[in-house]
């Protein structure tokens, strides 16, 4: 993969399983990154390196304090990518805003300080719930604001999201549920060239960033 100017995250590991998990997590979130081999020079734009726990010490010694080396193992890539984003963008999750665009699939977007840190789509409410909990556990915000689009809101629809809020609160997080008028979000997403699931994700971003 070619290095690109301005990219702040690099993946450097010889662990094949971890490598593909990291790439999958970064791509799922839409995060820009570069891939480098062990010992290969890193551009000055790189501020965080994702690697294995076994390789972290060697990289820290080689790179010094200029670059934050984040070691992880398979199954921990979500947390590791969040840590890298914190380093690169200086993000402090006082408030984690989650936008949800319900439909045949659930568009999902996580926003901190106006910056999109994750976006995806899920085929089930259960999958969406896992994503919400994972994001809260990764970022440990003071407050989670869950913004849900769609009108009209039936009681059954509302109850499904109240259960998600309850699950987050049970895990120890402060949560506020906001119902957002999503009129125009899908149209704007399609105008930006998004299609199918990408349109759901783009709509979720619009909902998360929308006032109210």
C-alpha cells in the first residue's frame, strides 16, 4: 500500500492474523492508514503505530518518543484503533455522539468533537447494540448521546432503543436518547455518491452531526 501524505496511523506487524484484523477494523471505520514492514522508515506524519504486543518493545526502541506504539493481540483491535485515533487527533471523549439511521439495515456513526471516528451498518438490532457498547467501552466518555432518526416513532420502535439505552446504563454509562428528524439525510447522502449500505452509514453521520 502506498504511503499517503497526512496519514497518521501505520500498521507494522509480522503477525498475519493480527495484520488482517487491524486492516479490517481500520477499513470498517473508514480510517486512513498505511502499512509498513518492520524496520522500514515511517513518514513524519505518522503519530501512532499499531502492532503486536510481542513486537511493540522493538518498535518503541527504534522509534523513540516521537511515535506512540500501540501493541495489541487478536480480538483487541477495536480498542487499539480507538487508542490510535486518540493519539492522532487528540480526541478526548467527553461526549460520544452516536447517530443511527434505522431501516432494512441500521446505519451507524460515532462522532467525538465533530469528528467521525467510526461508521458501519448492521443487519440486526443486536449487532447495533454490540457496536454501541463496544464504542462506549473503547472511548469511556462522560456522556453518550444516542441520536436516532426516523419518523413516525412507534412505541415498539422506541422501546427497542430504550432497551439499548438501558444496556449502556447498566454498563455504567450516562446516556441520553434523542429522536432526530432525519428528513433529507438520505438524499444528502446519495448526493455525495453513497450507495446501498454506504448511504445508511452516511445518513447516520448526518444524524449524528445534526443539531438537536
